């Protein structure tokens, strides 16, 4: 399917690895020019170089922490009023409800709620002027069904979801869609680190931790960054203009819900 977005420009945050990289690659495959971002410059440049080689699109890189105001200013300057914005950042650490104090919550809110909001606010006016825009926020299945050990993530991402629900409807008349893509477990470094915690806590091997988690998923496997990226690229395509303010699960059926 031709996604109809060749030649458009996208800012894809936190995209040197994992789900962000999957989104960057799928957009590049559709002919979209990219600004990619991550904190580590080396992995970022290597990912960008591979994408340039495979897809022949322009790829600029900005190595910075996108959860800081300075980092946000840097990526926004490089992307210069993008047509497409994909927000993403690392997820907060797991723990118990009693572990976290105010500073932990502020950090999680900054990373997973206030950063995407700041980026959306910065990018929306130019999209409104052009009469076209696509925004996809990478959130989590924890928005639909809480993951008890990820209380910081549950809280911050639900706040973002509330903001998007209203804002998506305010900017839809301008030809802009904002949607959230909710990953269940995917085969990335984040999953490795979550499985590592389970392995230590339950005194089982990493392979056993993964195998047990896979058994809880109807698809009986972890998702891939390529599948996730393809879903993101579709939401950014010309064909998805009537999909507004939705929360799309990519979780292999793990969230046991009718709707
Ligand atoms: P990942 O494989 O660890 O990759 C994270 C990417 O984001 C890396 O490129 C990393 O590069 C970059 N990054 C992290 N923090 C950043 C920051 N502050 N500023 C700029 N770049 C940053 O993670 P992932 O699995 O793709 O997860 C992406 C998001 O989805 C996370 O919020 C995660 O919690 C959420 N999620 C993931 C899963 C899953 O199963 N994978 C499930 C549910 C939700 P640097 O470290 O060099 O900055």
C-alpha cells in the first residue's frame, strides 16, 4: 500500500533503538525525511546511517535528552515544523506503590506526559497552518490495563492520554490526527530489562522469565519493532485521516478486554 506521505518530514523522538527505531524505519520506507533523536550519539548515528542507506531519505540526528527543555528546543529546531511527530522516551523504572516519592513522580511526568505535550504544542501551530499533520504518541498497554509494578508509567501515561483525548478533537478540524500507539511487550532492550528484573526477583533464568511472559500473551510471542513501526506509519498515512484520538493496542491480545 502506498502510504501517500513520501516527501513529508517527521520528527521521531527516542529512535536509535527499539520501538522508536521501528517507527523511524517504517516512515523512511514510506519516503519520509527524518529527524531522529536519542541521548547516545554513536548508536543514533549508526541507526541513521543504516536508514539513509536502505531508503535514500534525508536523516538528520540530534543527540540529546528529549525530556529536558533544552533537548526539546534542539530537536524542534532541527525538525523545523515537521508534518509528522512521533513522541517517545524511555519508560520509568518498576517498583512497589510505596517506593516512589514526589521527585520520582515529577521525573516520570516530565518524561512520559509533559515532554510529549510540549512537543505537540510546539508542532501543532504549523500543522494547523498547513491543514495537515500526524502525531503518534508511543505510550503503553498500561493505559488500558495497569501493570502493577509500573505505577509511575501507569500514572504519567494516563495523564497524557487524557490530554490527547481532548486535544485530538480540537485540532481534527485542521486535518490533523493525534493518536496513541500502545505497545504490549516487544522484543527490545526495555523488554530485556523488565525480564531481567523478573529473573532476579523470582530467581529464574532470563529465558524462563521470557517463556513465562510469552505464555500470558494470546499470540505466544513478543512483538517486533518492525510490526510496531508499520502500525505507526499507517497511522501517519493519508489513509488514516479519519482515525482521531484513538488508543491502538499492539499487544498480541494480551489486554483481556472486549473493547
Ligand atoms: P528501548 O529499546 O530501551 O529504546 C529506547 C530508545 O529511546 C533508545 O533509542 C534510547 O536511546 C532512547 N531514549 C530513551 N530515553 C531517552 C531520552 N530521555 N531522550 C532521548 N532518547 C531517549 O525502549 P523501547 O522498548 O523501544 O520502549 C520505548 C517506549 O515504549 C518506552 O517508554 C517504554 O517504556 C514503552 N514500552 C515498551 C514496551 C516494550 O515491550 N518494549 C512495552 C510497553 C511500553 P538512548 O538510551 O541513547 O537515549
